[in-house]
């Protein structure tokens, strides 16, 4: 045995090897056009003896001499593996079998311990002269084949392959999505295991247990190879020398696998095969096309990628002619890489489908677009708690109400799961239905509380419901355990509104209280969930105070006479979140109150009598003349007369008539009858039934809404 023995420890193959070029991104393959010149005193680590190994030659136990630059050795001295310092030769090692982790039998004078060989796959340029992996004839010791000078060495031992497979599978397992896993396979194998790789995946990829329909089609997903500056003159693509992005252009992007063909047989067999195998020789042209030459002999491995249920693709590993060919044990390495990659791809596809379903569920639960009610402008934001948990219980909504009013809702269901999102969707649908009945805010929260109790005893949520009236410039708010809203005035002052907190939805047996506050024109109301103001780094009231200060600072940038733009304001509010503040999902709804000026509103009460339609026509004509809209007089008089006539026929209390001048002309007629009118086709012999038909033909839009005190029928006309 050698006089000195150094223990090799497994290390990741991704660690940069000593002597690697700084420009090399991976530092795994070192190729030179000429044999590297040995450095003074350089040496290589001896091959480590393991338990059970065959005894070496008698001459191998002699101490090695110092290796000189010209290859001559001087007897009587050894060489330190780390620094090349001459040290006295040691006494012979014990004759018993050595442990793999035994300590060196001689104490080295240099305190710097030799660095473990990274993976032992490729020899180092500065250690090639010191190591003796070949016989005197320049051939590889185990196989007897010639090794080119300066070329990469094969994996010489089972330990080398195990360390490589372990490091490669760890790199593949780090990926979450499909592209990361495929890239991990390519980066782990090139250039350590092969000089180039082509990865084909099924198109489309089956998800889970679903059965694919149609023929088996493979699509080239990714290619990778050694960069051009590290190629040799006799590469396996000497004519074009494409880069990794260009390698895919030389192969067929799509390959339809013929049933019963050679490629189908190789894929069905699952096991990797060499390119010189009879089945592979016919399968590779079918996969790659006839334009891409394939290295001869055992310099190409075709490995099917089999997932949990079926084959989902194939990987082709290639080596250049000047590099040693693959060995039989390399088929096992390719099989391990293919298995881990296929299982990772299967899981990535399942994860992608689940993420897609969760994202679609969240998008469906939230409003796709916000309405554009009269007298108010809206903007919103939603941020999930994390990319891996895109569903949550936060929601917001804006619901148009009769009389040009709008309901503003924001809520938060406890939890971050599909269940929380489903409960949120049910509560949001319930809130929309209750808003359509024009119930007061406190009644809406009361019915939401009852709905949450019907869904389960542990279904808890917070909610804030507000109704804004642009005519009266007032807002009515009811709260159920939600953070209070913040009102940003036109002058730049931010105010936290004093709203009774109330109990969360789902507690049961509690009353909710509503307050009515001023909503001046130009002010901005901000509704949000607790994820914006509360985190592990701050409590909720500290966050609310920071939000108030942030709004005031943003308003100061635009001046006291100009409110900040809504979209920019929402972005600035979200910028207040720090790196560690994303513990919860966030829903944000901002409403800019423009209101409707009193000069643009005309309002009357009409007694339910036969003269009411004529009086309604005269009042409408005067209002249109005052507004300079005489060109709409004929249409407005006709439609107002028809709607008021229907209201007077059944009403027992005074009928209301209101005209609103905004970007359109809106007419609203209210009565105390809850039954809604329906559009029907009148027969030729009917004396009535044509009023709503005229409204439907002449008006831009029309509708009817049931109120707690009756109903409102409205229509809109475009201003010319």
C-alpha cells in the first residue's frame, strides 16, 4: 500500500473544481487543445483502497518517489498531495484491510489538508501528471482503451457514479415547475456526464390519471451542450457548431411516434439503450430526423422518461468522438436520471394544474371588472399571501344600486385554503343578492351572519358594507369586526373613520349598527383587509396609522387642490409593505367621490291621479330647457309619460320622479308597489301593454329594481 492515504469524502458535483477557468459557469469540464503543463510540485490523490478490494501488485506497496517535471522520479522521498512539499517517507501501513474513512498513517508537516476530489469524474489539469490512472502504454487501466491527452476521464469507480447521481438528483429535485426540472436535468448532466443533451416531452403532457387522446407526439422541450469556445475540432457536429439555442433548430421539433415503430418499441421498453443497439439505430432517425448526425458506437444513450403511469418523453445523452465512450454502468446512471426527471415532471404538471385551478377559482370569486357608477370612480388591488398559496378568503365588490347609489363591500374569511375561497364566494354571492334588495347595511350584515352560521359553526369572517349616495353626498357604513376605513380629504388630510367595530360574521346573536357620514366631493375612501396593516412585525393599529400617514404623504405630492390618481394611489399604498409583511392576502378597494351637483338633479313628487302623467311631461320639459337639452324633449316626454302612467295605475302613495344629468340623462320613477314590470309582446287587439316596448326601443338602457318600500323603474338616454 502507499505510504500515505487520504480519505475522499463525497461532495456535490456542482462545486467548482480547482483549476477551472473563472469564465466557466459550471467549472465541471476542462478541455484544452494541448496537454496541460504540470505545475511545480503538483500531485494527485491516490486511489483509495476499500474493504473487499483485491490486493494490489507487490510493486504497488513501494513508496513513490518525487515526480519531477520531466516525469523522472527521485527515490527516497514522497510528495504531499496538497502542496507538493517533500516529506520523509513513512513506515509501511498495517497489513489489514483499511477502512474507507481511516486517517492517514503518517503525519504531514503541512497544516493545510488536501481538498477532497469533487466527484472524481474528471481529472484536474494540474493533477493529470501526478496521478497514474493509466498503464504505461497510455491506456485506461480498467478497459485498456486509449485516452486522449487533456481529455476528460470517465467515472472510474462506483462511488464516483453514486456521488454524481446523488448530486444530479438533488439538483433536479430543487425544481418546482416543469422548466426548472428540465433545466436541472440539462445542467446536471452537461458537461459532467455528457457533452450534449436533448429532452423530448409528450405534447400535450397528461395530467394525473387522465388518459391522453390522439397519437403520441413528442416535442423538443430543451437542448443543452458545451459552449462553442470549449469545443474541439472533431465535435459530433463539426460543420455548424451550434450553440444550445441553435441545437434545437437542427432537430425535428415535433415527432409523432408511429405505433409499432422502432421508437415506440424503445419507449415501451423503458430502459435506456446505446445508440449502437439495433432498436436505437432505427429509433434515433425517427426521433431526430435525418439531418442530425449521431455519434457512432456507445457515445449516445436514449433514455425513455416514464412517469407514474406512462412514458412522457425521452432524453438523449451524447458524447463527442474524442471523449471516452459510455460504459455499461452509465446506462444505470442514465436510468436514474430519467426516472427522477420523469417523476419530477409528473409532479410539476400536477402542481401546475392545481395552481391553475386555484388561480382560476380566485379570479372567478373576485370581480372581473369594476362597474362605473355615476358620481364615483373605483380602483382595486388583490395580492395573494404567496405564489404557492394563491387562494384566500379576502374579497371586495362594488354593486350599483337604484338611485345612482353604489354599495362598497370588503371582507375577509379566516384561512388560506380552497375552503376559505369557497366560503368567500358564497358570502360574496349572498351580499350581492342582499344588495339587490336595497336593504340597509346593518340588515345586510345580519343576513350574512345567518348565512355564515348555516355554512358551519366555525365559519368566521369580517366584513364592511358601505352605501354611497352621490346625490346627497352621504355614505352609510356598517362594520362586522373589520378594520375601519380611511377617508382621504381633498386638502390632503387622512382620517380614520369612527365606525362601530361590531362582531365578526358567524358569531351569531349580535346586532350591527350603521352610521351615516359626510362624503364630500373629491374625497377618497379606502377599504382594505387586515393583511395590509397587520403582520408579525406590527400590530393592526400601528399599521393603520402608517397607512394614514402614507395617504397623507401621497396627497401632499399632488397639492391640496388635486387628489392623487386612484391607480397610482393604490400602488403607493401597496409599496408600504416591507419584505416580511406578506403574512396574509390583501384586498384593497378605493372609491373617489365625485358626486352629482345639485344643479344637475331635478326631483318631484306626483300624486297618484290621472293628471300625473301630463304634469310629469311639463316638469321634464322645463328641466331639459334649463339644461339646454331641448333635442331630447320629445323622447323624454314620451317615455316619462308611459312609465308614470304605469306607476299611477297601481300606486297608493305619491310617485317620485327624478332626472339626473351626468354623462347621460337618467330618469327614475318610484312607487310603493313591489311587483316589477315585465316586457311582453302586446297583441293587435290589446289596448295597452306597449309602454315598456317603447322604453326598450328608445332608451339606451332601462331596468327595474325592487326596494324595501316599493320599486324604481329607470331608463337612460344618450346626451347628443
